C-alpha cells in the first residue's frame, strides 16, 4: 500500500500542497480552520512525514546510525540496548547495521548511513578493518562519530573503551596466583588493537611473575567458537599441553572449552580457562567459566550520551576524547 503524501491531502481538500505543508507545520499564516481540516484528514489517512525528505530539507535528523561486528554477540547486543535506551529518552531512534566482521560490508553500511543523513554514528570496527577512509568520510560530511570497544586510532573522534591490557594482565595474574605456570593465550587477529592490548597484558603478567613467554603457547585466530576449538586442537596435537588458557574473548574460550572436554581433560583440574566479556553462556556451562566482565550496556549508554551531546552542540571535528570504563574479573569454577 502506497504511503499518503502531502499532495494526496491537498488533492482531497482542493488546496495547494504548500498550504498543506504549512498547515502541518502550524504556520501562523494559515487559518486555524484550514489547519484543523488538514490535520484531521492527515490523521484519517495515516499520513506520516518522510524522515529522509525532511532531513534533506532541514538538514536535521533524529536518527542515529549504529554499526557493530555482530548483533548475535552478547556484548554487542547489550551495548545496542544501552545505546537505544539513551537515544529513546533523548528523542532519537536508531538504525543498527552489522558488518558481520567484514570490512567491505562495514564500508557499505557506513556509506548507506551517510546517504540517509543520520544525525550521528556510533561504531565498533570489524576484525578485518585496516583502511578507515570510510569513517573519515563521516567526519567530512559533518556527521558526529563515536567509537566504542573496537576503535580506530587513525580517526579523530570520541571513543569509549576499557583498558584491555590491564584487564588481561589481571586475568592472567589470577591464573598465576592459582599456581598455573604454563599458560597459553588464544589470541585474536593481529591487526585488531583490542587483541594486541590483551596479548600485551598476557605477556606483561608472565614477565612480572618471571615466567617465560613461549610463541608455542600463543595461537592467533579469529574471534569465534570455531577459532578457539581449532587453536586448542592444534595445541593438543602438538603435545604442547598448557595448564591454563587465557582466551581473547568468550566465544573463543567456549570453543577451547569444548575441545578440552572432548579430549577427556578436566577443567580446571588439568586445564584452567578464562574468557573475556562475560557472555551469558559462561555462567551456564559446567563448570561455569571465569571471565572478564566488560560493562557493555554502560559502554553503549556512554557512547550514545557523548554522541547526542555532539549532535546538539554541532561539535564534530574538535572532539577526540577517550573514556575508559572499569572491568571486573568474575571468578568461577573454571579456575
């Protein structure tokens, strides 16, 4: 069914489209009786203004674009909830796009949101993003931009993050205090900064405890369950059996968890394991998994608060602040 337009209302009332438009916008030059006729018919025909057309005319939008790597990931779905909560109470709606960990898809999403003239953009980059020119385009179009979690240091924009290195350091130190000395790290992509920072925290904790770092105990991969499973499989096949695992995130930890169980090894008796993010499943498996709790909802809230302030202050190019939120190590049965 075709949406009702201003021209449809004008035709039925036998007045001009410009008169209808001014009546809908409560223009003082339009008689109240005409305004009443226009508004009553608009309501009857379920007329609603085209937000894109309105933004083209006024250069004002109440829509915020959000780009995340995966909606299904607990961390990102919780962050989206935080963004939407703030947006709703501030009179904004959100459009959510997922890159599905694809740089190409992220570029398409970004360009699409620019074309729709969103009021601002909140983004967490994909694991494959190296070139960030598409985000520079956002700034060039005077669209406020805020990154969260996975950020681009090449772009001058506000960021909401955690201290990944410190969080990883605390997690690995926890394993060391439990008597673990042969600790493996299931790392993420080498080009993703959060993964590099978590690797740094892992190495720093070993160094402080005078434990040797071995490249044989560092397995690079992606950020999904299959990556953790395959990395753990490689460790076991190489006869390099660690007494503990620190995984770059919870999905990778869950994959490793599954392989350890399949190999007939006990958790934490033979191998202790720690994840990162505090996905819901980590508290439901047996034994429940120790993990780093990222304040995902709060990260989303803070990113939205900053963005809306930038939108309403018309501040785009001069904002380059980084907000660092605290994490917490949730100790459970896997350690």
